[in-house]
């Protein structure tokens, strides 16, 4: 299963992060969801204890691919640690003080919930020592976990980034942060409440009910185009006046 791709253009190359796990695509959170055929014996009888460790734990690992024309791709390898469930990965579109920066959502046992971390590296496949960037604060919609959604957009005020939060019922909503231009590990501003939530039939009903999940944004002529998954079944598009949105977030200091 490969899913949730996010694309960052660095120089003249498009780098795509994507999550991968050992279950078949679909609602793998269900207890009877099948493993891919590679893990199933010829008689279709298998024992979970005999499966590789990452398969038994249903761990997600994030990988990196690259393309210049969206026709030919090169898989570059593993981007996150092999023994930590880590996903929701985005890369910053340029080096900052000589470093690449990456935001991800590792599941550390020490955290009250899966939270957002940031790390830097000289090499795109050598990120380590992640630092906590953001954890859930709002008891209405950031209860189970939070994760980054979109690739950072550079503004004169800082890097603008969308993120998602999950409430106690499992509903996904969207907020935004702005982090420092020169030190993106510093959060300048953060929305106190969500700015998107599922409220249409195609967002409320699907494979995963009640979910808006952005993974891509396009900024053109001051309009922010937000492409997002709807209930794990459809793709939606929302738009916003970007300058107004940035000013709205800046009013809510972190």
C-alpha cells in the first residue's frame, strides 16, 4: 500500500514523499483487512506471527521518489526510520542555512498523541534528531493525533503550512501554522480553531467517514487552491484568498 503523496519542487526536480505499509490498499485499520499476496501462503492460510515485524505492527514508513517530467520516476529510498511509524511527510522547497528541512509525524510513545516533528539534514535521505514542532492543543478537534498536510509556502512573514487534527470521534479537520523563515522549528502563529471541516455528503460518507485531508496546494494570483481527500473516496478542491488567510493566521500568535 502506497498513499498520501506530497510533492515539493527543489531546483528543477520534483521530490515526492509517500507513505508505505504492508497492508493492501484500503481501510487497513479494520481487523480483517487482508495482507498483500506476497505475505500469504499458497493455501491462503497464514499466521500473523510469521509475518515480518513491520507487517505485524502495521507500521508506515515514508519513502522518497523524484521526477523532472512526471513520466519517468526514480525511487530514491527510505526517508524515515525503519522501526518507527512515521508519515505525513513534507519537504521544504529550498535549503535554509545550508540544510534541507523535513516535517513528519512519528509515533513516539513519549508523546500524549502522535505529533508533528521537524528535522534538518545536509542530505535528503539522512534526516535525524527530529524536534517536536506541534502537538494537539484544542480539545474539540486535536485529540487523537495531528499531522502536517501541505508543503510549506514561503511568504515574507514566514512559511505557511496546513495541518490536520483528529477529534475523539475520528473526524479530520484542518488548521494552519506559520513558522519562522530562517528557523522553521519556531512556530510564529497557529490557528486556534479549524479552518476546514467535513460538512458535505462526499466528505462525511465514504471509506473513512468524516474526513478532509489536504495533501497539495497551488498558489496562483493570490488564490490558494487546496486539493484534499474526502472520506478516503473522493478528491475535492477548496480555494481561499491567500493574503487574507495569512493575515488571519498571523493574528493568532503561537
